[in-house]
C-alpha cells in the first residue's frame, strides 16, 4: 500500500517535472523559431542600402528604409521623453507615498490603461494632436506610444521599489534623511537595475506597435524633418510592405522585422551588460 | 559638531521641567545632570493596540543601558520612540514625555534629533554603495562638505573597522562579511557624531567572535557616546551594560544597575526571566 503510494508520488513528480521542462523549452523555442525565421528571410535582403537609402518608388527594386529606422528612433525618443518620467514618478508615489485607497485607485487605473487596446490609444492621440492641426505628425505618434509606456513603467517601478528591504529605508531615515532624500539617494539607486530594465522593456514593447501609429505618425516615403510632419516607422513599413503585392517589398518587410527585433534585443542585452558591470543587479 | 539648538527653543514643557529640577536637592540635581534621556509616562500605540504602558526611565550619560525582555514586550518599540523612528509606521501614536538633555524630542526637528540620536539595526543594512559612501552618507545629507576623507577615516577607526577596509574604501559594502557590515553601520551612525547610539539587537545576526568585537567596541565608545541596547541575550546584557531595564508586556518591570539586577532582582518576574524560566 505504502509502496504503491510512493511509486505514484514519484511518477507524478517525474511527469510534472517533464511538463514544466517542456513548457520552458517551448518558450525558448518560440523565440528562436521567430528569430531563425526572420534571419533566414530577412537576412538575405539586408544590405548596406537598407540602412542608408530611402524607399524606391513603386515598381523600382532596391532602396532602403533609412527614414523608417530614424523615424522609429525619433518616436521612441519622444515616447521615452514623455512617458518614462511620468511613469517613474507615479511608480515612486505608489510604492512610497500613496495611501491605501488612493493607491488602489491608481494601481487599478494603471492596469486598465495597460489593457486599453493600442488602437484606442491611437484614436486618443489622433483626437488630441492630429485633428486640431489637420495633419499627421511624429509628435502625435510619440504621444500615443508614451501613453503605452506609462503603465508598464509605473508597475515596474512600483514592484522593484517594493522589493527593496525596509531596513534600507530605516537606515537612511535614522541618519536624518527626509523621505524624499531617502528615496532619491538610497532606494532608487538600489532599485535602478530593475527599474531601468522595466523601462527598456516598455520601450521595446512599444517599438513594435503598429496600430497607434497608423493614424498618428502615419507614414512617409521621404525623410521627415522636425517633429510635426508624418514619419515612416519600422512597424508601419512592415505592415505596408507585407500586404503589398511585390516580392521585393516582402523581402524588405522581413528585413525590417529583423532590424526591429535586433534593436529590441540589442537594447535589452546592452542594458544588462552595463548594469552587471555596475554591480547593481545584485540588489534587485 | 555640538548641536546649536541645545540652548534655545525653550518650550513650556521644558521650562516646567527645569523648574521641577531646581526644586530638588543638590545631590538630586547633580544626578539629574548626568541623565541623557528622561522618559516619563510614555505610552505608545499601534492604532488601537497599546504597546508601551506608562514607562518611566532615565538613561544616564556615557553609560550602556540594556533593555531586556521576552519577544513582543515592547522593548524595540520603546527604543524606536527615542529617535522617533516609529513615525515612519502609519497609524502610530506617542503619548508622554521624552526629554533629551532636557529638551522634549517630540517637539524637536526630527532631522536634528536623528543626527543626535543614531541607530544601529538588527540586521546589518549597508546601502548598496561603496564603503566610503556609506560612511559619508550621513555627513552629506546633513550638508557637511568639509574634510570628508578625514571624518570617514575617523569614523571607521572608531568602529574598529579601518584596518580591515582602508585599502578597499571604494569597493561595495556588500563585499564585507556580516560582522564587518554591522561595524560599517556603526561607523555610518558615528560619522555624524551622535550623542546617543541606539542599538536594536545589533548582534543577533552575528557569530560569537564578531559579537565580542561589537561589545568591545561599545565599551570603547562609552567615552563619547551614550548607548541603549535591546538584546535577547542576557549574557550580553550582563557583560556589556552598566544599567539594565527589564520589560514585560509593554511595562517596565525593573530598572537597576546591571550587577544588581542580575544578582539580586527585586521583582519575582525579573528573577523568573533572568533565570530562564520563561521568555
């Protein structure tokens, strides 16, 4: 009886262990499948021109997406500029200052905002910045992305701040530091590894957003001067090129996908390298 | 580094206190002069739950006062009222008088108070910064920008850590051992030259050899510092303190010179506790 139970428990253990292992392997496999597929299809169309040339007119082969690469970077810069500070400060408020009821309201609102479909956020930015001036702009696209960056940054900041042991806060307060000083000089630096990672992940997530850009930044087959003109961006270019009937465009869409993923991976790994060198990640 | 606020800021409570003092006999006045903290009728509440009941205690200058008692008896809570650390917890309330050198600390600027009353915690809590920056932290936030290097060195020497870290000042404080981290925390507290050092079970996470070092350190610091230490270790209280206060269920049961309290306790509950019959 007891023997049978032991066998049952051991085999259950083995089965569950296998299941978790398979699932974990599946997660890794998905990423590598996507990456492999992108490299296989996109890598072949990548060349120097892709980074330096403007798109060629319809019917001509060749050309590149230099304007879309720069456009994506500009949009991300705007999103970071507008979204990250708001998200960071709100996250600090949530973790360190907020009262019970108010915190709950903010947290709940943030989660809702995070769940708002990106196309709706696009409409929001469209109403706010496109309709009044009657033309698409980089600024409107940046705003739409910033709105998406905020909730992710808020929650990442809050979570990593909460993970900092209370003893650090007490240590600083006991030396006479004010609450804000404690946060700015001890708590935030201690959590910076996690917070920066969260910020980069939020930027990486919006880097691939297409829907909110369709009617905010729109697209552009030429360079987009300044911030108030429509601009090309990698995700919108992928969308446009992928549904076009030209083989050459399909190949360029794959290449753009590869570049987009490459940018995201590079940002991710870059920040990890920098952080581990500064030895901050240990405290997170 | 003596506090400039000591002489002025005379409050009504303080004047009343001084008048009370002057009515006493010369011997009593002289004894009064060597008191650093005078606590009277102290009650402390976590929300509706009372944790300290009508506590009266005098903490003498340049001596070590140990607070002993079973877990949850309110000794840590009491210690944390002395630098108003409990204010960081929501919904807490202090009723009573706590005088530091005759000044009511509840009316004092909390930053000034905490500069005069340093604290060392149960678990070493160095900041995720370099050893140097840990010690300099208190000086920097207090706007001190003079000879930081000298003061950091001096503080580390007072905490008996200098020889072990002088070549690694800019390495992370996390690279130190637990005992070294705790001495670093003491150095950090000493850097702003506090008059009082509160130690909340400073050795409970340390091994016996390191504990001995910290006790030795406390002995040396007595010249310049008044200390109050919460400890679960009765041998430690007996070894390292001059006075001992025994607390039970939020009340002060007995307070006496350490040698007397441990040899001839007046209260049966004190005797029961120090002979290990409970707690």
